[in-house]
C-alpha cells in the first residue's frame, strides 16, 4: 500500500496516523491514548477515532466498562503503508539480495550477540505487481550463545561497546534491548525499501509469507508467480501473542 505523505485523516497528517496504528497494532487503547500520542485535543482525538472506525481501520471493544479500540487487518495494512516511491521488481530483487547478504554477514560475525534463524518475505513482494511499494520482511533472532551465562555476557559486552562509542539510552529497557536493536539496524541498513518485523508479529497470522532464509541449496528464490498462495512453514509453530493493554 502506498500513502500520500501530504494526505490527512480527520485533519491529522496521514503519516502520523499510520505511525500511531503501527505502534498500537498489537494493543488495546483508548481515545485518551490517541490524544496523548498525537498531541491532540479530546475533540480532535474523538474525531480521528470516529473516522478510523468509518474507514474500518479500527474496531471498538469494551473492557472494564471503558471504550477500547484495536487495529483491524485493513488498519494493519495501512500501518505498513509506505510514502517512498514504488520499486520496480528488478530493484526489489536486488534489495532483497543485499538484505540476505547482511543476514549472512550477521551470522558469520562473532560481534553480534544475536543471529538470524529465519527470515520471511510477505506483502506486495509476493504479488504479481511489477511495481512494489516496499519489501516486508519478518525475522527471527536467537542468541548466538546457547549457554545463558555466555549469552548474558555477550549482551553486556554489546551494551558496553555502545556506551564506549557515545550511544545513550533513554531508559533501562532500551539499554537491555540494544543487542537485538543493533542487529535490526544493521539488517535494515537505513533502507527505505525494507520494512522489518519480528517473526511473531500478528500481521503474519493474516497474510501469506515465504521463507527466504535459511536458503535451500539448489533452490532459487521464487518470484511472485511461484510464491503466490504458499504459506510459511512456521505458521503452525509460531507462538500466539496476547494483546496488551496500552
């Protein structure tokens, strides 16, 4: 899905609405959450919620006598919309090859505390479109060290290295998440063409996906025509995620 960066929804920039839905797509939230996150008055927040309901991007659920909302599948699709210019199929395939090179680099390195176990592609890349909005990829990261103590030491080493080069963390949670975040940043490599997700993201329960890593020897990565209609083999063993209250 492509989004016009100049468009608005209920007089709120569509890009801000997209980012809000992306942030909250696994959560239940209230109108007050909208007002707080988007810095809107209560009246404007309610108008935005009403418009999102009309568009089918969210649904209402009452919890504890309070109006709560959650993102629908169309809303999740909108939350993944890109404002970048569409890619040609050839360019997208080159970008995906470059991404896989970075996956192999992560796994060959002893620097990172995590490695990539699996990577899946989904979204418009698996369609027959010649022009692709962006490349949606889900990754599964696992500790490089199986031993818990060695893994803890590896995490601490990566955090110390980050401090040493001047990186600051806003809170302890962000600091603890850094060993995985740095792998994420390396894999994305500031590419506007690639959108990364974790492999247990709920959107994958509602769409088709194709395993692109690990690669099977002697099997070329299929184009859309052969990938279309195939489900990821991980559907059965992916743990279900429970919605959290925002």
